[in-house]
C-alpha cells in the first residue's frame, strides 16, 4: 500500500481555535498536508476529525519520557483530537515538524498517570518518526507497522516495563489483518521481539558495566591521571581521576 496523503482542511475548518492550525501562518487549513503513516489500527479519515487541541500534560510527559529513555530529541508536537471515526493515533511530518495526534476519547491518561497501553501506542508513533517512515512515500505499510511495533516493545523495555506492559497496547489492535496493518497476532509477535531485544541489550549493558581502571596513567597538565570505569544505575560511565599533590585520587570535573 502506498502512503496515504491527507488534507487537514476539513479538520481545521470544523475546529475553532485549533492550535494545530493556528500556531503559525504556515499552518493555515488550506496548506496543511502531510504524509499519514499511521492510523493506529485503521486508515484515518481526517474528514471525520471533529476537533483538535493541545495534548494533555500526561501525554506530553509520556512522549518526552520515551524520547528521553531512548536518547532522542524531545521535538514532537503532540495534539489530542476528537474523531467521529477514530484512528486512535497517527504520526505525520510537516514542514520538518514531527506531529503525533491521538484520539482523546481513547486514551485514558489522567491524574498524572499514563497506562502502559497508551505508552505503547505513543512509542509506536515515535517509532514511525525516528525510523523515517513519515518522511517516506510509496512504501508498504505492513513492514512499517511491524517495525513501529518492534520499536514500541523495545521502548517499553527501555522504560522498565515488563512484557505484559509492552503487550498492553495490543488490546487495541484489530484481530484481523487489513491492507495497511497486520493481524493482532503478527503485531504482538513484533512487540514481543522488540521487548526481548531491549532486554537483551540491558543484559549486555549490565555485563559491560563495572568499576575499575581503564588503560594506563596519562599526564594531564602535569598531573598523573587515569580513566576510571564506573557502573551508575546499571549503566557504564567513564570518568577521569587525577592524583593531587599528596598523591590521593581526585575526580576531574564534577
Ligand atoms: Zn503505525
């Protein structure tokens, strides 16, 4: 299936004071176009968008948490929307900006808590962005959806979630395959693969994590210094230690 193109004109006309359309002049309803890669489990029908607004603090926090844990820039523009026919969520790139739009009726984040189901879906959309799907056209959708599902599973692992947590998102997946999305069973397998990949990576990090000296002493501005390896919060860290004038080791910098 080729990438779907959409126009946001209807959505923007219908919704008054929508930040997505009013944030700057370039976002007039007439020129809002983008490549929609992901309707989470259905093809999006943007003519059915009833309203669109800024995301809730919980949603922003969840996406930023994902970005932080996988080490990418927190540069997503997140919006909630109401759809008469919901796609649940989608990712789109427009004018170089990364959009994530989700169905506000479907997400249940509240009281500063975001369930793993919602985290998984956000991670899936982030996955479309960082794997470049939103910048491409004319690609098959199934491989992209599977790649985004794998990423979502991987992200949940990085966030400290269990396999059950990673699979929480699957309850929203269609059991039957469509032209654009694989069946729930295939997608659950992809989520699990991604989660297991994340767990394997964690184990490698822990086994590579330890305390000790690395290499020989080096002369830094007349002081004898060495690189020290440390294990901080399960992650390896390298620091430089130098001897002071009494011969005691002191950390360089902070
Ligand atoms: Zn998707």
